[in-house]
């Protein structure tokens, strides 16, 4: 019962934050703002051994609110099990689709840290493990800008049921937005 109220409070805060991002953010950051990425994740679920998942993501930052080193943004992410989390012969495939508000802090021109919070819809192929549903999701990560258009990232994202520790690459497109 406590978890229900906490989820609703967090969901309300995230929703209001997302609305204020749109209201106050100055768009665009520069021509290099839309990105797409792919990677792999070690997927963990309650009471199961870890599996491996594929991640596809995309998003864009807004200009920073003050002339500081950070940017607010939005991000969407899809994950799917390619090696299922399991326990003995019992395997569970997970697919998730998430939407996030992000904050990226640039330590240098090449290195950044990113936090994100949002909602995730998850689909489970074994009804005995759990049902499909929605959950609050939070994550933290870091990245390195390898070239003008390519970033490498590492992050950890969690919900009540699932955890993804991921590595991947992102490609930034110029002038699409």
C-alpha cells in the first residue's frame, strides 16, 4: 500500500517536471541535438539470474536553463531480452518501452554524466512471473564523446521489478530538428 502512494507521488513530480521543461527550456541547443543509440544491457529481475538485453534509444536535449554546463532533455528507450533472465529451466523474456526526462551535466567537452526519471511499460512473457504493467523508472549514467557525432555511454536504470546495466553508443544527427 505504501508503494502505491510513493509511485503516485513520484509520477506526479515527474509529470510536473516534464511540463516545466517544455515551458522554460530554450530550443535548440545547437544543430547536433537529436540522437539515436543502441547497446546491450545486463538484465536483472527479482529472484532470477541475469540475462542480456538489446537496447534502442533516442532523444534530444533542450538548451540549459541558465548558462551552466547542464541540459534538460527527453529520451525514449526500448529494451528486449535476447538471453532471458532465468532460474534453472525457468526463463522470462522482458520487453520495456520507457519515456524519460533527463538532465545531462557536462564535466568537460568530452565527458558527461546523465540522470533520468520517467515511466516504463513492461511486458513479461511468463504470466507466472508477473503481469504486464507500468512502473516508475530512474537511472544514472555517464558518457564519453568519441567524435563530433558519436558518444559511448554506460548507465544503470531500475524499476521495482527490473534492473538494466547497459553499455552502448549514440549517434547525433545535425540539423534535423
